[in-house]
């Protein structure tokens, strides 16, 4: 999934950094600033929801797109109650992801890129 998202976003003109899991994403986030984080909800160790909560502590205005095919109800509920968080159920069409990326108001700080984990 990471590779496909990277290819899709790069083909759309975005700079992309990828992480293998939430811990890796947190390590990357500390020295860098991102415009948007895209994360799966279901991951080994820390979930995407836990990652989102941690990143919000570091940068409350950071937008996040959570995706999942397994825990759709939980993802939808969390996104609906969390500032600048959107949920996308798998499977999804590439155009649907790009529409969400394009419609997300991005912060003025940060890299002109996206992070997918």
C-alpha cells in the first residue's frame, strides 16, 4: 500500500516520505514538518489512530487522512470527532484519494509533501 500511495502522490506532483510503521513515522516527524500525514488505521504496534493523537500533540493543525478496510466504523467515528482528520475506507479509487488530498487545507509550514505510513 505504501508503494502504491507513493507512486500515486508523486505522479500527482507531491513530495512523499514513507514510513514502515508508526514508530518510524514519529522518528521522521520530529526533525521534519509535513503538510499532510496519510496513515492506515490498522498497523502492528501503534495504530494509526494512536499515531494521529501523538502527531496532534506535536502539531495540532496538521491534517491527517486515515485509511482502513478492517476498522471502518472506528475510523469514521474517530475522524468525525477529531480536528483536521478525514477517514477513507478501503478499497478506494486513486481519484478519490487525490480528491481528498487536493481538498485538504494545508498548513503554511511544512514540506510540500505527504507522508504515508
